[in-house]
C-alpha cells in the first residue's frame, strides 16, 4: 500500500494519538499535521515490510518532544537592549537582574561557551550554531554543556 493511502486510512488513529499528547483539539490537529508532513518528507525511510503504526508513533513522539522543548526554552533579549531597557521592577529585582547580567558577562569573558548557550536559548539549533561559528556540531554540544554548568555554578 502507498504511504499516502496508509495515512488517509489511519488518519483517525493519528488524530487520537495526537490528542493523547496535546489534550486539546487545535494542538492535536497541529501535531497530526506536523507528523503527516514529516512522514511524507521521509517517505523514503518507510519500510513497507514493517508495520505503519509504530513508525508513525515514533515520528509523532519526536515531533511532540521537539515542539515541547522549543516552546519551553527561555529566550534572552539582546544584551544591549536588556541593559538599556528601563523596567518597572523594584530595586531588589533590579539588583538581581544587574547581578545576573554581571554573571553572564563574567562567564562570557572566561569562555566562549556562554555565547553558544545564549544562541541555543535564542532558539538556534546545534547545526545552525555550528554553521555560524564554523565549528563541528559536537563542539557546539560540549560548549553548551560546559557553558550551562559554568552559569549554574556562578548562579548558585
């Protein structure tokens, strides 16, 4: 059976599984659409001798995890914008914010790993960061890990 025919015949099942992850109809529809798009884009990796549902389930789970992780990231403003921004925080929060920027600056001067952490927090993928910095993806991963640990130690 052709992959598109399998998708059409299993669409109701795909929607039910998406609803189990998302718990609301709109998000479930989005997840189902993303899953179907990825299945069609990767149709060459589908082995017709193996069952369709497990393959679809893995793609849906990975799509959901990626979306969840992307939506739960903390996005940093540009440094200059953050420094110059006048906010309505009380003085205690201002001191905490200034202290946080100081820690980031301190760590940034000691290691270029913090730059990778900031780029990752801004939503760039490992591959995009590697391309921008002209370094291997493995180096990006280790720098992000090292930078996170450095920031975590300084913050505690």
